[in-house]
C-alpha cells in the first residue's frame, strides 16, 4: 500500500489563459503542501512571468527536469516546454496550444510510469491544441486513448451539491438523437453507479435519468427517444441492480432542485447537464473523468481569456479539483483494500420498493 503524501500532477493548460493564475493561487496556501506534493508540468519561465505579473512571488517553485527529482515538501515544476515559448495574455495562439499539449503528454507519460499519482488539468483551448498529435474533442477523449486501457470514460461534473454525468459528450446537437442507444445509456449508468460507489464511497447510489425531449416526449407526441431508448435502458439497469429513476424533464427537474434527492444525475447531452450545473456551481465545480484506471480532475471553467492576467480569477475550482483527485484516489484505495478478500455471501436482500420511484411525479408532469 502506498504511504506518504500523494504526488499531484498539474498541467499548466493554455499559457495565455488563467491556468497559471489559478494554479499559483491554489498552491499559495502553504497548507496544500501538508496535504500533497504538487508537480506542475509546464515552463519555468512562464511560471515566473505570471508570478511577477500577478504579484505571487511568495510562491516558491522547485524546478526539475524530471519527476524523478521532485522534492516532497515543495511545489515542483517539471520543465517540459521550451523556455522561449511566447506568452500572449488573453489570446488564443498556436504556440499556446503546442505548450499545452507538451505538458499534457509529459504528465500522462509520468503517470503511466508511476512517478505521479493523480492528474489535475488546467483548461485548454480545444481549437489551438488541435493538431496531428491531438485529434480529440477534449481532455476526456484524449485520456481514454492514452490511459483508458480499453475502458470507457464518463464525464462527471460535481461539487458537494450534485454530480452530473453525460451519455453523449463533445458532439454537435444535431447528432445527439442518432447517437443515443439503449446500450449507451445502460453503459453510462453502470459506469456512473460504479464510480459513485467506489470513488465517492456511497453504498447504494440513486441516479436520476433525464429525458431527451421536452416533457419527456409527452408519450410520443414530442419524440419517441424516451419510449424506445431511455425507459427500456432504465428498466434493464434496474433489473441489473442499479437504482435508476426517470426519465425526468430537465427543466422541471433542475427548477425544483430535485437533484437534492439523488446521488447522481445522468444527462443525455453536454449542455443539458452542464448548463444548469455551472449556473449554480461555477465557483466550486470539478470535472472528473470516471471509468478510467487513473484519477483525473479539472476545474469546471475554461481558459477565460477575457480576465487573463488581471488577477481576478478565482482559484476555488482548481483547489476543489485537487481535493477531489486526492479524495477519489484514497476512496479507490480503501475500496480495493476492503474488497480484496470478500466474505462469502450468505443471503440476498430483496428489499421493498424504493420510495424514490414516486418522488418526482409532480416534476414529470411539468
């Protein structure tokens, strides 16, 4: 079993956005070093530039050429980007995309080697990072390719109020309906349930499933996706022991704050789940990639070019991303320990009907 402080890899993201600002601010609290060993993957000169620009010179950084040389009681920076990379604050540039990609590749390589324990990624610009080497819609798909080992990832946005996961991720709205299948909904429900159970230590998680169409299709009047895909997927998942409920129309569901009654919410597409989540959780939300054998989190905001370099960006989401990565790693380790030699099952609990089934009747009618 691993002992000591966890080594948290933090990629610098887009060097022209707020990445370095939120990283440096989050690590400026000296208590962070009591919790973990931060390892920034980036450029030493860029970090120094932002320290001066943002008056964060109290943040002392130990620059190393390799993660093999990190100091456990310091903020470390693996210098993996050329010193002459040009910073243009607030602007999307090709150079910033290349720098973001190099930091990400270096951190992932060290993670596979076991030199770091968890990964926290600062925001990237999907347009500037896109290249022959990075042909992915975003971090999630990239990490599936690099770290997935054949496993399917699940994007979860979370804080202490809700967890929202997505069936479809970074695809055009016009392709959502054709991409939905019973198998896709069932697969994401299974991954979601497993993650909530193992990564967040909730014994029997309750998961709300959102509809695709307004009013959950109005019994076919506004679409058949619910009747033909989502409802059968929920029913099959329940037969497999997953406590899934719905489908619930998303407007009434979030309007009534019904997420408070569930451990997770499965949305059908990106903006359906993330727009309401970020409305109430922008300052402390965390993006977590579930379903992979490695732990990765990120702040739930973007590069924020409009406020880059102005020393007004909040570091709270980055701080929460670091905390969440550590918590998930520990929960996984604890789960592995307590299930390594399970006792033989003596009985099957066929408990009664869950009251949550009827919990949302009013919302379903809205």
